[in-house]
């Protein structure tokens, strides 16, 4: 992985529970260019790696800006970012990667749920810069929990943004069917936020006639999984012929690591695609949010950090 050493040049409380971090090269040299929708992997004190979308204008090369929602219920990454990363600290990040690229379209609809605004804010800046036709609907719990509200309200594209607060009056709440109405096959929809928000947007869009190819999504963190009915299975390593048992409460990456077989991971929750491994035989039980439905149906690769097996054995191309 290409990694960069960057300095935290500013840490700002953007809203209740949301802090932004501006990152720059310590020597002031330009950072690698990025496109709207990109994220970086951040190496967090304590050994975790987490993905954060870049939410500054993609034209900038003097800084990257990320925003982190403090989530005490998560596995510790966001709390460590809030508590252990401060202005002046030097941290390591990956070069920007883009799994959520913006496509050219006559009209673009951006739907943000909470902290999911980050990649969409970068897209809004880009679309405004090229004078594209777009609308951003930004849904949050309340005005106090709405990161970048002031910045958006005073931006050149403020008239294309609609804020919707769960705690606010009924009249300002998002009328999703109305927002999705009137689409042509060329229109593109980008949605980012918690799993429940994304699922609701995607099902409503499909019911309104949007096709899968027009809908682009990026989950903010993994969807909760029901693991109660998980059972054990075998993984067989094609190169050695050796088999290992993955217990009901274990995952493939852990089990292989215990036997000296290292698979590179990053998010460990099926979001980033770092751990993708080819499957030669058997049927994976895909638990990731990285592959498309079509890719999952091929059953020739899976994400061993979180995915399991429907068949008794999976033969892996390792
Ligand atoms: Fe990110 Fe497996 S490590 S998908």
C-alpha cells in the first residue's frame, strides 16, 4: 500500500460528535491529486485502520480534509480519532482511492444521511465547479448534528442543497418519492450514510423506476449482521491442500492467521475490498458491501474478513 506521512494541521469540531481533521504534508509539498468520492485509509493510534472520505474540494492539493463521527458503539476507531489525534500529530494514511466515482450525467441527485455527507460534499463542490445540474438532500437528526451546515449555507451551491432534520417540523422532512420522481435513464443517484438510510433510498428509487446502474452507494461502516445462525465450515488452501476449520464465532482471516497465513486487511468489515481472495470451489456466504450483486452471484471471490461459506468447504486460491 502506498502510504503517506501527513501532519494534522487543523482539528475542528464541526457539529455535535463530529470532528474534522485537515491533513497536509509536513514539508508543505503537494499531496497526490484525488477525485470526488475518494477516501483514504487512516492508520489510527492503537493499530486500527479506518476509511474516511475526503470532503474538501478535489481541486486542492495542499490539504486533505476528513470528518469523523464519534461513535462509542463502534470498535474504537472513531473514539481514538477524537481523543488521540491532535493538531501537530503526524499520522500515516494511504494514497486516495476511489470506489465511488462521479459519472457524467445531465442531472445528479446526491442523498446524504448524517456523516455520509462527506463524499457527497466533495461531489457537490465538483458538480458546482463544472456548472452541472444537481441537488443534494442532506438528512440529519438535528441542526446541531449537521456537519458543515454553515459552510454549505454560505457556499456558491447553497441553493442546490436541502437540509432535512428528523427532529424538525414535518414540512422540511425529506419527501423521498418526490425527490426521486421524474428521473430519466441518464440521471445518476449517489447515496451515502448508514445502512438503514441507504436501503430505504435504494428500495424507494427502484420502486420509482431507477435502474441499478443509475444508483451508486457507499455505506458508512458495515451493516449489522445477524450472526446467531452462523455455523462452522472448512477452508482449503489450494497451493498446499491443507484444510482449516472456521468455527461459528471465528472468521477466515483470523483462522488463517493462526496458521501462519496472512491476508492483508484494512477495514475488517467488508467495506474496503483489501482482503479480496479468489474462490476456486464452494459457495461463499457474502457478507460484504463491496461487491455488486452481479459480482457476488459469480461466487469466484469473497472478502474473508467478514464473509463465510454456504457450502461445507471453500477452496481458496492461496
Ligand atoms: Fe476491508 Fe475485508 S478488509 S473488505
